[in-house]
C-alpha cells in the first residue's frame, strides 16, 4: 500500500517538475520574442530609412550647395545617417549577444555582425588595391557566416515552439546555398564568350531571386518573433 502512495507522489512531483519547466520555457520564449521583434524591426526598417535619409540628404545638400555654395546640409545629413546606423548596429549586436546566452549561434552571429561592420567601414576609406580586395572578401565571408548562424539560431530557438517555421528556416538556408553556388558559377561562366550573355541574364535573375529571399527572411523573422511571444 505504501508503495502505491510512493508511486503517486513520484508521479505528482514529475508532473509539477514538467509544469515548472514548461512555465520557465514560456517565460523565456516571451522575453526572446520581444527581443526578436526589436531585431525584426531594426532589420526591416533600418535599410529603407537610411536609404530615404540618404536621398533626402543628397537632394537637400545639392540644393543648398547651389543656392549658398555650402555643403553643410549634406554633411549634416551624412552625420545623422552615421549616428542612426551606429545606434542601430549597436542595438542589433547587443540583442544578438543577449539571445546568444540561450543559443550560441546568435553569439557567433553577433561576432560576425561586428566583423562585417568594422571591415566594411574600414574598406570605405581604403584606396583600390590588394588590401581593400582582401577586406571585401573578409566582409563577404563574415556576412555569409552571420546569415547562416542567425538562421541556425532561429531554427534552434524554435525547437519545441513551432517546428513548421523551423523547417521553413531550414529550407531558406538551402535555397541561399543553391543561389550562392549558382551566382558563383555564373560569374565564372561570364568569362566564356559563347555563353557570356546567358550567364549575365542568369546573374540578373539571381539578383531578383535574392530580393525574394530577403523578403522571405523578413517574413520568417516576423513569424518567429510572433511564435516565441505567443508560446
């Protein structure tokens, strides 16, 4: 009889432990979802806002230069754009490292993100040459590493939350690999005179595909943030 009571207590304790683990996971997912939403909006709005400011700054700077023979407005807008880009970059890196406490892929993505930011900034001030070419290659490799580590982190963070979105991230990663291989192959084929124009057309189509992949990534980021927050 006592054995039956002992088994019942064990079942109760196991159930309580599972409920506690599930509650902790829900709380963790809610926090990660909020951070992921910030990351999503920084990614989606960052590029268009900076591009729009650049256009406005260029137009206003040109008009001010013609009317008053001064580039103060242009330099002012460039300064504003630089500050906004720096602030957005710092926030993005911080969020990636916070998410990296739970999933190391995000930490690796954060390190790659910083490398991309530093190398691309230094490249802007270098004259054309071997050093600039090497830094551009480093930037490209770091960008690819960042992208894949971010995708891997998104897949792992969805474990037990939404397997369908996780599988969509996996599919996106495969498509990016195929697209990258295709672009590299087309760049090589450009040097073959017989199929040069076909290779150029393929590269153009691949660039359009890259835009589609970017939009797909944004959609998955939004779905991931919502899945984590609503878990």
